[in-house]
């Protein structure tokens, strides 16, 4: 089984090392991890962003499953690119798994960024925008894509000391992917 390894990990200072470690964990469990930075592309070339998009899309098409790191990145929710990749894979009917190393509920993460108030029976942020509160870890579209095309979001009972390098939840996703794949 080939698993596309999505997440904001590609933006971290040690992104290649993280990708190597994730791929090694996949191999240890008998599957192949496809990490976006495995594509040998120069970010300096003309039209680099489109080349990166196409290369990552080709990897996703070749993959049987996705494990998406949905740990909040640059805000209270998951990385936008990772969310796109999860939706792309769900739309293709592929096996979808995800994890977040931040177990805090979505409304709590929004509240940490500014005041959240109860208005008219619903939560609203400091700008008056509705805060989605269905008891889910993040936006309902992502959470139900996981539920319907794989399994529920994997989270630790409490956040690890290092949100970006603790791969315990990631490894649980690998094991779940293998069992779900075998059951297909």
C-alpha cells in the first residue's frame, strides 16, 4: 500500500528529516510513504508552484491512501494545503486517515486567539463570525471525510511536548490504514 503523507511538516526547518522518518515508519509496517518533498523540484524555477502542485497531485493519484497531519498550523485549524489534499483524496474515494497532536476542541483553539461569546445560542468570535461547534476537533467537512473514507481523527489524550516531532498518532494512523486496507 502506498500512503501519501500530507501535512505542514514540509514547512518545518527539518522537513526532509521528518519525511524520512515518516517513510521509515511506513516501511517498518510494510507500506510505502510518499512524502511531497520526495519530488525533486527547484522552488527557484519559473512556474515552480504549478510544478509542485502537479507533482504532488501525481503522488496522490498513485497513492492508495492519505495520512494527513491536521495539527493546527498558523491558526486554530489545519493547514489549508493539507485540507485540500485530504479533500482531493476523499473525492477520489481513497482511504483517508488523519491525526492532530493538538487534542483541544476547535472552539477552544479559536477562543485562544481572541474572545468567543455565546450569542443567540451559538458561539461567535471577536469579529462576530460564527464558530463551528459540533463537538468536532476541526471543521466538519474534514472530520466527516475521515469518518466516511477511513476512520475518525486520531489524537492523543493530551498534547505531546513536541507537536511537530511526536509521531505516536501518525504511527497509529499507519496501523489503522493497514487494517482498513486489508478489510477492503
